[in-house]
């Protein structure tokens, strides 16, 4: 684990597609660029959160001014109705995600995910020589995760990974599905529910199941709807015994030494439910408009997204389509090997998505 989280493997090895690209014209001229490729929110932190973060910079000479770390955890506990002893804060959610694979799997007790989904867990497993079972998402299941299919794929796994809403399809997994998996998996296996995109949907969180479980790990991030991707704040929710298994080597430092400015902004964000709702509604309206435009064009969109992304089936290699967009300064998301003709498109601002629509019309003119 120390090597994995330190110098043993680089971030780009686990997730090379996360690196930004800068498109250039034929003569080497750089275009003005629209990035709708990494599921970032199109504007920065909520205004009050940005003000709180800026104010805290003045106390940055202290490791934990005014006990901000504990105050943040207490705020999370109050807002999410979770005991504070079941909450840890991290620099984003990538660290605890990597740790979970290292902590809860082995060569005998593998990892199970769907395909496509966020690739980092299975890339970590590959690095550690852990067996991985990937269950294809299908139209028959409306491209949502079937936890029964996960268990069938490996009834003796150590970790079952459920991203809900799923990245890249945006489809949600009902709580009944997660509850069924918890009740039917091996008693000592762990279910990890990645809720990076939970604030984009009004569906209930798996946090409601946490109080009764010692085998459930839930991850959150402030990188998406809250517009704090570069500030790096994430959360994990689990029974203390489960968290303790993730803390080997440098875990204590990873959860205690958090940027105080980022913590202040994250805390303030949680206290703004009306603005959270407005961001969700604004994104949903833009997403639905884009879906309608593509449908009118006869370009299929996978149904059921409840997040700030859609999957578009171009009916031709997605890499070629991405290159065509890039020539005009629009960077769209990647495709997954299982679906070579399908691109993930992040939902940006109304203006950005109008530009995307115009480029669709240009590339697919009839």
C-alpha cells in the first residue's frame, strides 16, 4: 500500500486519460478551448464557499485553526445524519478509493465492478495482481448496475464496487439493490458505494444503510457539483473498524493534514441546500436540452443519466469523433474499450453545450 500510494505507481499509470490535452490548429495556433471531458462543474465553488476558503487563508500559518478539522466533521455529521465516528475527510476521494482495493482484496478475494465504470479500482487491482471481474452493463438492465450480476460474477470476492450514479453512464443503483448485495454477499466482503455524483440526483443515498452495517463503505467528493475539483476534499463513511483497515502506513497523516482553506469551503458548501438544488436543476435542464438535440439528429444517447454526463453512441469510432471536435477547440470525454463508438460527454454551461450542439451539426451534417 505504501508503494501504491507513494512512488511505486504514478497517478498517470492508474489513470492516464485524466491528463489534459491542449488542441492546436494546423499552423500550431492554439484554439480557444471548451472542456467538457472530465465531469467538472462549469463554474467554481459556490460563492459563499469561495469566500470562506479565501478568509481561511489568513489563518494558514496554523495546522488546524479554530479546530476547523473537527468542526468540518461535525458539520458533515449534522447535515448527513451520520455519527461523527463514521466519517473521515481526505484530499479528494481518490486516496480512499485506492486504499479500499489494497485493504479489502487479495489474490484469493478479488474485486468486482461493472463495465464501463470508473477504471481506477480495476487498475489498482491489476497493479496488485488482484483478480477483477467486470460485469457488462446492458440495455436489458437500462444500463444500471445489477448487484445480483455482481455477486454471480464472483460469489467470493473481497470488494464489490458500485458507482452510483455511475461514471460514465450516469445511471443510479436503487437502494434495494445495494441492500440485497449487502445481505447476500460473503459476510466478510465489503461493498463500496462511490457517490461522487450523488448531489446531481434526488435519489436517496446509501448513507441510510450505514448505521446498521459494518461492511459498507461510502465515498463522496466535493470535486463535482461543488466545483472544488482542484481543492481536493473528499469523504468516506464507514464503521470505525472498516476505516481502521484503510489506515495502514500513512492513513493518519492522509486524513488529518487537509488544506484548511479547502476544508472551510467544503464546510460552507454543505450549508447551502438551496444553491445545491439550483445547481442540480440548472445542470439537468442543460442535459435534457442536449439530449433532445442529439435525438433530433438521430444520434443515440444512452438513457437514464442522472448525473452531469451522458453517453453518446456515434455509430463510428469515438476516437475519430473526439478528434473532429478537438480541431474546433471542443474537448469531449473519452470512450471505454467495451464501447468503442460511445463517448462520455460532460454537461457544461448552456453556452458551452450550445457550442457542442453546433459542432455536432457540423460534424454530422446531412
